C-alpha cells in the first residue's frame, strides 16, 4: 500500500489535474522574493510549475513514485513542494476524501485486473505529451485493455 500511495502522489505531482489554483487578491502591498505585488493585484499559483521545478525535484520530467517512499512530503502543502489541492486555510476541504477514494479505486482495479496496452504496444512507445487548458489533458488519448483476474 505504501507504493500505491507513492504512485498517487507522483501522479498528482507529474500530472497536476488543475494546474492553476484559485486566484487570490493581495490585500496589501507586499514583496515576494524580488517581486513587488501591489494591493488589489490578482495572484495565481501555478501548481504544475511547482511540481516540475528542478529546485525541488530531482529529474522532474521523470515519473518516479519511489521519490515519495522515504519522504515526509504530503498534500497539505506545508512545504509548498506538492500542492495539487492548494495549501493553508484555503486548501481544498475534500482532500482526505479525494485521496482515500483515489487510493481505494486504484487498489481495486490493480488487484482485480491485468492491464495491457492495445495491439502489442510498449510503454516506451506512448506519447505522453499534454495540451494546456484549465485542466491538463493528454494530446493523444491513452487506451488500455483490462482483463479480469480470478484470484
């Protein structure tokens, strides 16, 4: 189950479902790093860019669930490295339900089915490119063939 949890975290880091979090308005003038932000300015957080930032992630363009196996990084955004649900008091209130549901569904379909790519395709042949938008979608749909396992 630890590896499955790592796969869920890595999936949300690598393919953030909502790349731009809900915009916020600066209530007062503030300086963030070298940027001056005036009161009233709309500020958006790019969760996708954070998940791809090489300052935080070694080889961010590689899907590596193992990076979370011995890591304390969580979804709550306390260290702001992984924030697919936002962070702080304005973070998504459904985070616990969403994670539990994802893990339960994923565990069940992995346990009950064998998965293959259609027509003898290999994983390295997949086109994993994305197209931008309000949420990120694959440019080329992914199809998989599920065969029921009888345990």
